[in-house]
């Protein structure tokens, strides 16, 4: 089987002039185009405003958020009209969100092959599932330029067996329809005793393996399928999932174990106040996404956590609610969001998948995966009171080895004596942001804190079973030790969460217009404890939010809002001048108030990522909840300790 790539090659260069030249008709080469852009995120491939599309119209949108220098040189329909068939980029292509819209848009625009130095796991798996070829072999480019056809076997060489089989089939749904049907063994199979000690992650996966005609136990060399205890989806992806299911299986699609499918409306509940959607005239299309979601829920009688009645907001952010209401130690959970690892804080395996993976899982009960290696992150020493889990993860992100891609596709097992001082909410910040580390997922061994969380938050009396821990002598790809006592308050400069620096080392402190506290990462109960600690101190000292700053505080779930109301936090927040928002992904996903509206606007935010275009066109500094709150009062970037010191001078 040969792949004929008759279109042009688009080099995503760091120089905007080189990109504009190609769009204007010039044919560049690897030798002439200059350095390629690294770290291109899915937010750049398909910006949030393009996600209102889920069919062939996506082909008008790829790379419209791509940034070269200070420019976004690729406009609407530019790739489609330019006749490109191949895209070329640098390291870690497809970072960030799990949105399958990105490879879908590339395919719809005529792209058949993406060549990059390396790929993020979810992006590459999504591309496989749709039939978009990816390669790290740059020697292909000269052959393509000569008009040579490329054998598909070359493109799948070095990939795991299952990935190759799916690509030869044309897509995951075609593979599933042909090889799995609608009756895959979704109950797992008995595994032989392990020959060597196992990590907790490996134990959970082995307990969820699904037998198929082509696979058994997933390994690093051969993909396989596992059974999910829960599958969840939100309204940005439900329309596409429904479209794929009905196109492949007809109506009604034979969904498996509907009681374990959970649906959420968490992204678009503030769309009327989303600057990007209002300015783009996209609200009617966004409403159609919500309508498609609700129709799918109603057609199949699925459990749904929807929008609040009579006011803006949602019941809660999907992955935050999964940890609050569903996840249990030892389970395996998949969701259509890159921050699905949030629930790993409870000692379960939770990872993000694309829309095609979810559609396949809905009818087969089987989820595709390759067994990744495990990194152990040993947290040593006591975490200072002024430091949060967000500071710890920003410190990790800034380590040269991890910033260079050491964690890509791997599992992060957070352990060590420093974990004892972290609540489940704080642990969830660590596992949640394994997405930014490029990891497959994050996990924490369940312990007495896990039992407390389940009892106090959910009324569940859970007994930890002896197997729910990593064995002594389990194998790790690497062990990274972190002295938590030496970690200061951290921030990450705009452009990438890996741009972390100790706040004290920044001599010229920025001023800003927007301070935002919320999102799945920073909208939990303990995050609001920290916002309140700062703002109650400010209130007691007669201080208010700086006049040039708007402080938004957005609850992650309704349960968090109720907690804040019960403890009297809400009155404090309002007295100091914060604007309170009901639960929603909101500004984090560029879907609500708190997003910037101009390129020169600066935001200090507690969200998880600050890629170009995230939370609007402006510049986003990442920080911890107390740093965001303190900075909102000061009007410039400061830690809580610095703010207090300023007032006592």
C-alpha cells in the first residue's frame, strides 16, 4: 500500500516571513526555511473558536492559532487553499489539549502526513485513530519533494503493532468495527502472575486488560485494550462523537454499559460572556454543540451533569466532578479531556483520550493504550506553608530534563514523605498537570488521606486493599527526587507552562489587568481556602483589589461553591472586590469571563497552561492560588509573603 502525497509541504517555521512566503506560493525546503517551531500546541492547531465545528468545515481552520515570532501568519482557509499535503514541525508537536479537532482539521484541509521531531501522546494517538499519518523521519521530505510515493509500511515501522494495524485499516472505528464488533470482552481477563515487582499503575492496568483478536497485555512495543470503569465526555466533543458513532454503526448505536458513561456540560455555560465567541459571532454554533450533547444524552438515557437552571454556570468541571463523585482507588477511568489524570490523586488510573477513542469505547467497552514507562517523583522534605502543589508542579515543569521531554508519554507516580503533607485536593493539582508535563497520567498511592477524603466528601467508607501499592523493587524508568523544603513560590512566564522561575528572582515585576483564580487545577476547596487566606488578610487590613485589576474567582464545582458559602468565604471575596463566577471551564478554555481581549493585556492566572492563545490573545503568567490573590491586591506580581512584608514596612 502506497501513500501518494501530491500536495505541497508546509514548514511551520519560527520565522513568520518564511511561513507567509509559503502561503504566498513559495516552495520552501528544510534547508531554506530556517528553524522549525517547537512545542506547537493543539490550542495553536485548532484555537478554541474553531471547536464549534466537528465536520468537514474544520478544514478551514488548521493552524489559525499558530504563532511565529509575535505573529499569527496562517489565516482562515489558508492551508486548504494552499494545496498542502504534508506538515513539518519541530519537537513535541501537539502539546496540550486532547482535542481531536486538531488532526481532524488537518485531514479535512488535505494534510495526509505530519513530520516532526517528536509528538505528544494524545495528539499522535488521535491522528492514528483518524488515519492521519505521522513520522519522525525527516529523510522522507526529499523523496516527497521528488514526487515519490511512500510505502505505508515505512510510516508504521517502529510504531506499536496495534497502531500499525489501525493505520492500515484507515481508522480506529473501522478497525473496531472489523475486529472487535460491538461485543468485545469488556470484563477483563485473568492475568498470569507477574514475574517481577510491579508499580501500582501496572497492577491496575493488568486488572483491566481486554482480550481482542490482535492484542492481549499492552506493552511498550505492542498496544492493547483495557476496560474502563467509567467513560466521560463533555459537550465540546459529544457532537463529534455522536457523528462518528452514527456514521459507523447507524442509529441507535449499540452503546455498552451505559450506566458507566457520564456526560458533562462544563465548557460553554458562560459562552455569552466569552470574548472570543461573542466577537467571532460563534454563539449560535456553540449552542448547537450543547443541543447535540443534550440530544445524545436523551437518546441514550445517559447520566448528565448539565448547566445550572436560571443562571450561567454548570454543575461542575468534568474531571473535578469525577474525583469528587465517582473515582475510587484501583479503577481505570477515561475522558475526553487532557486533564482526566486529575482523578489519579485517588489512586486510580485516569487518562485522556480523543473523540474516536471514546466513540470506540462507548460501543466496545475497550480503550486503546500502550503500556508506558513509569517515572517516580519522590517528594522529600516538608512543603513550606507559603508553597502549594502548584509551585511544586511549576518547579518540575522547569527542570531541564522534563522541559526537554523526559516525561512525554510516561506515567508520573508521585510518592515520598512529602506526600503526607498534601491533601487530596493538592495531590490532584499534581496529577492534573501531568498533562503539561507531557505525561500519560499521574497517580498517587491511596493512603489514610484518601480514605479521609472519600469518607468526608462522599460518605464512602473505603478499605484499601493490600495490592493497592507499588511493590518494593518495582521498575522505574527514572526516579526524580525533589527537596520540597527548598521550593519557593513559582511563576511561569507566558508561552509555555515550562517557563517556570522562582518569583523572587524576577526583578522587574509585571503589572496586569486580569487576575483569575479557578479551573480544574485551581478551583477546588483547598484552592479556595488559600484564596480566602490572602483575601481575608487583605480585608482585615483595609485592602481591596487594585483599581486597575479585575479579579475573577470561579468555582470548580457546585460543591466547592457550597463549601465557600457555608464557611463565609463568599462575603469576604465580595468585600475585597472579586467577581465570583459559577462553575465552568470558563477563561481557562477561552470560554468565559476572565479571558483577555487584546494582545497587550496581561493576566496572572492559576490555570494549568499558558500556550499562545490560551485564555485570549494576551500574555498569561501562571501562578499558585495565593500568589494570584496577593497579586490582585498589590496590582503587581507578588507572593503573599511579599504582600504582607510590603504592608509592614
